[in-house]
């Protein structure tokens, strides 16, 4: 092989490695952008749920302050919830 051919082959290999490094960097960037987008959507969903949530009703005498159904027709559990 001629000396000029070796230099050309070296150049082609360096260029191929650079192209591969760039492709990997772009793939990682795309994955990071996708993860960030999904995270932003999750935060927005959770924030909306928190902002729209009503605090649970706690019936006096319920065990350990566990939220119980309260409202018309609802009655607190008898004997700590056991029958």
C-alpha cells in the first residue's frame, strides 16, 4: 500500500469515528429530551391533581384518623371498625 493510501485510510477512519460519536451524542440528546418531556407532563398531571383535590373527610373516632366516608347516610364505624 502506498503512503498516500495509508493517510487516506487514517482520515476515513477518523471521520467514521467522528460520525459515530456524533450519532451517539444525538441519540443521547433525543433520549434526554424525551425523558424531560415525559417528566414535565407528569409534573403537570400531578400538579393539576393536587390543585383539584379535596381534602379527605375524617370521621371523629375513626381508627388512627383514617379517612372514612362522610356525608349523608354515612355513619362512623362501630367499635373501631370491627363487627
